[in-house]
C-alpha cells in the first residue's frame, strides 16, 4: 500500500497537469488543427511546463534553495511558483491565443490564477497542497470540456475523482499535508477554472 500511495504522488504530480490538459484538448477537441500544429504546440507546452521546471528545480537544489521535488517547506515554494507563473505567461503569450484555442487558453489562465494563489499563500506562511491544486484544476477542466463539446467522459471523470481520492490519501499517509491543506489546494485549483468558465462555456 505504501508503494502504491507513493506512486500516486508521482503520477499525479502537479507538474504533469498543464500538459495533461493540453493533450486532452488537442486529442479530443472537435475543432480541426493540422497534425503538425498539434505536435508543435504540445512539444512547446511540454518543454515550457515540464522540462524547464525540472531543470530549474535541479538548479535550485544545487543552490540549496530546495530539498526535494515535493517542496515540503513553505519557503522553498516561492521561487518555483514565481518562476512557473512566468512560464504560464510565456505559454499564453507565445504558444496559445484565446481566439484559436479558447478552451485550453483559459485552462492556462486558470493554472496561472491557481499558481498565483499558491504563491500568495507562501507569503502568509500558508502551505496548500499543490498536488490537489493541479489535479482538481485538471478535473474541473475535463468536466467543463466534456459539457461544452457534449462528449461523454463519465469514465474519465470517474477515474479522475478516484485519482483525487488516492492523491489526498497519499499526501495524508506520507504526512505531507493536513486535511485543511488538501481542501485549500483543491479550492485553489477549482475556483480559477470555475470563474473562467463564463468566457468559453
């Protein structure tokens, strides 16, 4: 069980969520995009939201600013969250636009909003669950996406709800968060996405 719960923490790590939402969008949207465009957009998003943050993490680790990928201490979160906000802005300004890719564009606006909330929390020495924030935001996006395009995604939604439960159990089991921190993380992920539904639903 311990191995299974640890695996859940890695599989549903927040670093994967921006790319996961992008992949969902480009694979399932009824809108037509040339295959070359899709590959280019996904590659760019993967580089900016996955590979660059990993490199930045190891840089901070070598400098002694962080100790582990979970960013266990509140102070460790400030630079990674600030840097990730800049990367989200890069995606919004250079990779996506609201006219050609409105759904995934506002997904990233929501991610930016959630990241900003998490950053502000660090200023008040408040630690929220980034795992729950990322996964809850992705789940909200998937539900809205399925409703907007009238795609039956009950199995995927059920799977993500189970994943949320597993991730929450994992974070509690590993003593990484309290119940309050998990709830706050979930709200930080869901609320920005929900507030933006007006612009594309």
